[in-house]
């Protein structure tokens, strides 16, 4: 369905008006806070050029409107079963990593010995003391 330019303009105008109404409702629900920098501690400076209310002190602590921000988080409390499973997963991951490292070192050593690249451990000699056995011709084979 083809819409005329007038219809498109009308829809765009309606969309803008709806966004404006939504913004006005948000501002009524949560008004913009006025930041009073005169109440801030002398050791706190703003984080941006705009007056947003965020500040930081010499030790790197975060401040909002001159008051320190306390980061309150939830502790990670595990049951005994969850802790046991986590420890086992960490242990088996470590074992797998060690196995991977050994396999990688072995593959490198094999490659280094074949190509003559530097190897950390001496390569086995290429000439063996025993010759390869040759198949013997037997007169019984037909």
C-alpha cells in the first residue's frame, strides 16, 4: 500500500507528539534534580564538563551530588552442593588445561624435531641402530 507524502508527514507529526507527551510524563514523575556544587566536599571534582552531579575524589571514590555512592551488592552465597560442584568444575578445568599444555608441548617437540627447529629437549637420533627388516623372498609363495 502506497502512502502519500501528506500521510507520512501526519504520522511523523503524531509520533513526535507522542514522544513529547511521554517525556513530559517522565519529567512529572521524576523531576530533574538541581545540583548544588557549593555543598560538595572540596576534594571532589566533577567527572564531566556538564553539571551532571557525578564526581570523584582523590582516591577514586564515586560521588553523586556531593555524597559518596555506596555500592550495595548481593553476596554470592552458595550451598555446600553448589560450592562442591564449583570446586570440581574448577579442578577438572585445571586438569584439562594441563593436559592440553602437555599435548601442545609434545606436538611442538615432534614438529621441531622433524623440521630441525629449536627444541627444548634433545631430539631422538634419526638413524636407528637396527636396520629395517626387509621382506625375504621365499620360494614357497606362488
